[in-house]
C-alpha cells in the first residue's frame, strides 16, 4: 500500500538525516508543550467556572457610561450607594480592590503576594468562610481595628508551615503588624489569584469592583429574564447602572 511505502521512505530519510530528525523532534516537542501550557492556563482562567456556592445567584455590578466607546465600566462609589438603596433584585452587594503587598513569614524572608482589600461582608456574599478562625466584622475598617488579615491556604502553608496557632498572632505586612484572624479553605482564591484579604481604611477606601447576590437567583430565560432586566434597570436608573449576570 502506498501509505506504508511513504512511511518506510520517511523512516529511511530520517535515518540518513539525523540532524534534521533531531531538529524536527525537538520542534514538535516544544510546540506541543507550549500548546498544552497555553490551553491549561486558558482552561484555569477563562473556561472553568469560579468555584463558589450558588454561582448562578452572583453577578458583577457594572454601569453603562453614555457617549463613551467602552460600553460598560465599573461603577463609582456614589452610584454604588444609590444601587444599595434602590435595587430590590438582590439581597447583598460587596466590593473589592486589588494590589500587591510585601509580607514576612516565619522564616523572616520577605515575599510579594497578591492582596485584595474587601468589604466586611465579602465572604458572606461569595458564600465561603474561613476554615480556621473567622471572617471580617463590621467596624474593622476603622483606625485601630483595620490591621486584620485573612490568609489563603497556600500562603498559610508556605509562610507558616500550616500552623493553626498563627490565628490570633501578628505578621508583618507592608512593614506594619497585622493580626491573622482566619485561613481560607484550600482551592479558594477569589478574586483571581488572591493570596490574602484585608480591610481598607474607611476614609480612603476605593472599590472598583463589586459583586451582588440575588435573593432567588437571577432570571433565567425568555420573558422572565427580560422582566428581571427591566426591573433592575428601573430600580437603578439614577445610577445609570445594571446588573451583568451569569447568563
């Protein structure tokens, strides 16, 4: 058969051109490896759903800005206050901002990690609580009470060797002492790549990102979905905002 003749001919050619054969194999290996790495990254960041309970009841809060090329934008603090007062579609709304922080673990070596400054009800809204210690409480954004931190499971293990006694003790964060009050469950890293969560100063807090939880889940299909959207837009008209949900 011609296909076997082609295979034998290719084999003889590769044996007679060892340099070309080695180069071809290395090129194919690098290509397959790069493709696998890109796919794995995209799968983890873009395609897999966020591992949160009641995910169909969560929605990002954004607003439409008239006469701008960008169709949707994160809402302002003033608009967020209007949404809290007027929107009847959801039971709670929370917020966060992201950044980087320098921390020092038990070994004394500094490390740069992903930090999220979050609202007091952040873990209540997303539906996940610390497995060791507790979550944030109201008033922990006030001066003198705002130096509290919750650690991700990987960071806790990396910096403190999974020592449960670290809860209630202090650690260095951006050259200041913070009290560790909780450890999150393994695999929890919301928002993306989060390694620790803190409360911001109440006087300077700026939250560009917000998420809400609906009372009974967002409208799902057809007429019910359209009615829900009209109701939400009507409730939030002063803020020119709407809810962008998981549809």
